[in-house]
C-alpha cells in the first residue's frame, strides 16, 4: 500500500526523523491561520507533483485562498487531493536523494542515494547512484558511505540513516524514498518529501494502520512495483497459482489479488484502479474459477472498467464456473474476447508485450 506524503511523514516523525512542521488543510476549511510563507502540497498518491503544479510556495495572505482552491481543483495523473499539506518553507541549500528499498533479487534491504536530488532525479546517470545492501549490523558502514557520497561528516548522517532504517523496519516498509533530502541553510538534513510503501501482507500485525488508501475489501498484495503483468483471480490458491504461472512463463507479475467470494462490480473495479497505479503493467490476466463468485459479476466489472478507465492495458480473460455463459454473452456483446485456458492468456500476454 502506498502512503500519502503526510502519512509517511507522520511515521518518520514518530521515528525521530527530521521533517518540516506542517498541518493539513481540508477543502472548505479556512486556511488563513497558516503561518506564512508556507509550501502547499497536494496529497495525491503519485510522484512528480512539483512539475505538475502540485507543490506551491505561498508568500502572503493575498495568494492563500486562490492557491488553496486551485490545488483542490488540480487533477494530478488522475488524482485530486482530499487534503493539502501546508508546511513551513524550508531554506533549501541542497537537495539529495536517499531511499531504502527491498531488493528482491538479493533478498536484502538496499540503500540507494544520489547527491543530486529533487524533481530532476530521473535524469541522473544511473551509474552515479550509491547502491549498497544494509542491515542492522552494517548500518554504521552504510552511514559512512552515505556521508561520503553526499559530502557530509558521518556524525550528521549516521543518526538520520539509523532512524530511517528503524522506521523502515518497524513499519514493514518495502520502499521509503526521501526526495528531496534537504540540506538547510542552518546546516540540518530534513526530509522535504517522502514516499513510502508498506507491505500489505504485514497488515495483520499492524492494527494501528489507518491510511486513506488502505485496501479493506480486496485481498491485494503488491509483489513488484515494476511488474508488467497484473493478475486478478479468485480464491487464494488460484490467485497464487496464477502469479506463479505468470512468473514461470517469463513475465513479471506485479500483484497478487484474490477477489474473494463476495466480489461485486464495485470491488473489482477498485482493483482495476489500483492496477492502474503500476507504471509498467502492460497486460492484465484475469483467471476466475467461479463458485460463490459469479462470472457475470466479473464480466460487468470488466465492461465498466473498459468504459471508465483511460488507457486500460489489454485484458486476457479466462472464466469458468457459475454463470459462465451469461458472462461470455455480456463480454462478447462488447467485443471483449475470453480465452479457454490460462496458458492461452499467458501466450497472448507475451505476444502483446513483444508487439
Ligand atoms: P514531488 O514533485 O511530488 O516529488 O514533490 P516534492 O515534495 O518533492 O516537491 C518538489 C520540489 O518542490 C522539491 O524538489 C523542492 O525543490 C520544492 N519544494 C518542496 N518543498 C519545499 C520547501 O519547503 N521549500 C522550498 N523552497 N521548496 C520546496
Ligand atoms: Mn519529491
């Protein structure tokens, strides 16, 4: 699950990581008590807000009302904010990039950093990033490497990395990205922005998790944020088998999803919307063996998704079981084909990926 910036920053603050002082602004509430100058930041679950006008410095009262209104109306990559984060404006000297992430290939946590952070971080040469495995025992070494890479003394960097690492572990994060990590005019390192993803599979041990985007009604697990094939199946066993089959065919599964017995059009549509947040997904494989789940309900969700979601990747659908004929009739009336087996779905998904 992806957290909003203000949710991630609350977790960082609790772990003792320096974050700017801030308050939330809700739509319609009077923003005038804010101390100015402030930075108003749209709380949408996507990055790149700065470039798209979602981060605005407000210098005086005169600009505050209009800026607030404009940010609430501004859609960023398909999302409008429910709240804004108003933060004290930082006196930025330098912007760096620092992240912790689960490296699946080596089954370890990696520290990835770059001296040049900020909104142009994607244009950095990938060879210039610091990228080292890190664990509780090697934290001090990693902190020294990070300090050297960023150009600071180890005493400034060591407590910061230790606290970021503690926040990562405590919250079962899969990604904690600070960009920019700001070096301020007063010589401190402060987290200017934070993107955090938590492991959905760890939700059972976090009764305290209460976030805007928490997936309550679907059993959706992010497997690989850069995965290319999204999966929708019913029943935990079939959903796991579907993920395995995608991987075995040489494709990269992005998620596990068991839509469960009580799936309805709305809950399946919600799953499609979550899938759209994966930047690299170019195929959706739907594998349903319907018992309590009804194929026609899945078909209705597929049709609704096709109509409502722009840029929906190609669907490869295999259905069997309850109300199969009705589902096929509904889908073929909309020119949406179904396939007889999962193998066929994967073959076609592969062809589409290479087309
Ligand atoms: P993102 O574009 O969604 O990653 O949003 P960020 O929160 O990273 O903001 C983008 C850029 O806005 C940052 O790289 C900064 O240059 C600028 N920015 C953000 N917060 C502040 C601040 O408090 N003060 C100043 N001067 N600039 C800020
Ligand atoms: Mn950022």
